[in-house]
């Protein structure tokens, strides 16, 4: 059972926590609340940790400084912290992730080794999944080193299924490959791999994000379109080539629009990518992706996301947005712009994936003829 609310300097901890969350130390009331909290008993640790749920980064940081003050003071006096309560908090997936990790770090200080034992059973834990997968990978490598291929394969497979980190998924896939088992990292993480591309359209003086082009009105893969410089544009097939598992490549499933096998280099331009995928049942999912430059996405003909920023670069899951899918076929249209010359960062690219709440790719078939 969690410890009861403590009282600091005659003021209820819950009241002072609320003041710190709202005001930090930016007001006399906030500073006074922070000072009182920092003098509270160890019983205040759990209420402080729980308050991190929903608090913004600044408020969480102020709460962290209070927590550190209390812990350091009690440790200096050789006083015990409520370790059992902190461990129960760390195990509770309903609590805020950052706070759970802080609680576990406090437990580890007094009970070394408890973290590793906890991680071993946390492959599905949103906060400790990465640590658990790392242990599974280490175990797999040890089995492989000893020649225990069956055990190694089981551990690599366990790590792969639980992995939500690109590099961890690659590492698990590489291990399985050594054992003659092939798995698809891009599919596991929900990347859309099979596309049709068309472009470049003229950007109209870097106004392409706001201009409307034929594919936005209707997608007909057999139709030709007038493009930049009077060129006639046709939809071209593009299938993402994933890097080797051990390559250390920066991206897993990048659609490089500037590549020769795609659309080629262009300046002050706009490109579109279209794909389809099928699912057995309709559901609410999360789309995650990034593009350079700008990023607009339509799903089933409805504009579901748009972000305008030049030279914004691409990094994993930079943009995340919720989408409702329907059973059967779902269509996706992506619009990406390119800035005018001279372009110090000529990248013209994007990636997009469809995942469940944990970040794993949904069950789907992504093939477009």
C-alpha cells in the first residue's frame, strides 16, 4: 500500500504540489511551496512522483528537484526510504513512466540488482520495454556464443517481437538471420513500403504547400499530369529497400524522392506518393512519420495531417497523429515539397508508418499494383 500524504511545515503536501506544478518557483507562493516540500518527510515521495503524471516538463523538473532534496537529506541521516512502496509504484504501468523510472532508481540504490530482475519480466512494459529487450538480446548472444542455437533463436525471437526501437529490432533480426531465420524489420514496425510516386510539379515560388495539385483532387494511377518545365508526369512504382541489419543506416524505410529510381533531383518542386493497404477490421491507429520539406497526408481521401516547415529534416516519429481505418482497403496520399535553388540541404524524402498504441506495426497488407 502506498504511503499516506505527508504534511510539510503545516501545509498539506497535495496543496504544495499543486502550487509547484502550477507556478514552479516563479512566484513567492510557488517558491514557498517548493521550500516546504523540500523539507517534507519521505512519505511525500510517492505523491510527488504521482504528480508528474500530466505535468509539463518544467513542472516535472521542479518536482524532481524537490524529490532529490528529500532523498539526499534522508540518505545523509542514514534514514530509510519507503522502498517497498517505491518498488510497487515502479511496477505500476498506470503511473507516469518517467516517475516510475525515478522510483526504480531509488530502489536500486538500496537493493542493487532489483532493476535487472524487474526488467526481465517487462517486455510489454511501455517504460521498461527497451531495458527488457536489451536483456533478451544479451541472453540470446550468450546462448549463441555457447552454441545453444535453439535457446538463442527463442531469445532473439522474443526480443524481436517486443522491440519497438529500430536498432533493437535490427539487432534481433541480425541474430535470427545468423540462425537462418529471416524477418522484416520494416513490416514489424509498420512502415509503408510499397508506393507509387509522381512529380516534380512546380512549386510556384515555394508556395506548393498551399497550392492544390491534381492528385489532391483525384488519384488515377493511369492518368498523366503536366509537370514542372512542361514535362509529362506519370505515376512510377517505388518499393522501399531496407538497409542490411548490421549497416548502422540512419533510416529504416526512407522514401528518397530524389533518387534516380524515384523522381530525381528537383528544385522548387512538389511530389506525391500514393499507396494502399488492407486490414481485416476497422480500428483507430496511429500514423507516425516525417518529411523534408513539409508533410501533408490524406487517408481515404481525407486530409488528416499537414505540417509546414522548410528544412525540417526527417527523424523517426517526428510527427504522430490518430487515424480511423476502415475494414478492407485504405488509401494514403502524401505530399512533400522541395525548396528552390540554391538549396543547402537538398534532401527530398519521407517515411510513414502505421502502428498500434505500443508502436508496433499493425497487421496489414501493403501492396499496390
